């Protein structure tokens, strides 16, 4: 029961984090359309949205983040510990109890994202909205794939993705 609670809390925390980011960025992206956009704005919007869909949505979320989060939720359900359950969203993202090189990568990526957020917040419209439109597409893709992988991890007998824990012999 504790493991199930941890897995649900981990999934919900990560899903809420992505959903809140989409909720916050969507009005900024929509605001860009209130401006008189020239051809180069539209070109930037299309190029940015497509590249963010591929790099953030597909490569970042669908190939890497979402399967790992789902695998870690599944691992947490079967191997709960008090700390992991209490901090389940952070555990599922991979901030701790993960292979050391992967942990470094996740922390560095988080720092880079924070720096980019700070930079993009200083950009004027319509450019900020154009950038944020691509981010909303990528995050939305990520949220959808997170639900898909979490559902598969919860319902399937076997799930072919690793939780990347430091002690793999504990994983089924």
C-alpha cells in the first residue's frame, strides 16, 4: 500500500509540475498572436515549434524522461522506502537514488533549464511568445507521453525501461 501511494504521489507530482508549466506558459504564448506578426515571426514560430516538438517532446520526454519516470514509479511501488515515498516526485525525476552519471546529467539539465527560463523571461513579445509556444508544445507532448508510459508501467506485466537505480539487482 505504501509503495502504491509513493508511485501515485511520484507520478502526480511530476504530472502537476508539467501541467503547471503549461498553464503558466500558455497565456504568454497566446499573447504573441495579439501582435502584428510578420513573415519572419511566422517562420520563427514554425521552426521553433517543430524543433521543440522534436527535441523536447520526442527526444527529451518520449525517449528519455517519461519512460524513466514511469520505470521509477513502478520501482517505487515495488520497493518503497520512507524517504523515497515522501520525496516521490523528486525520486521519480531522478534527483537521488539513481546512477551517479545520470544524476549529474539531470541536475545539469535542470540548472540549464532554470537559466534559460530566466533569460527567456527578459525577452519582449512577440519573441517570448514564439519561444514559449514551442515550449508548450514540447511540455504537452511530455505530459501525454508521461501518462502513456505510466499507464503501461502500471498495467503491463513487463516494462522494458530501467529505473536506473544504483542497485539493479533489486529490480525485477
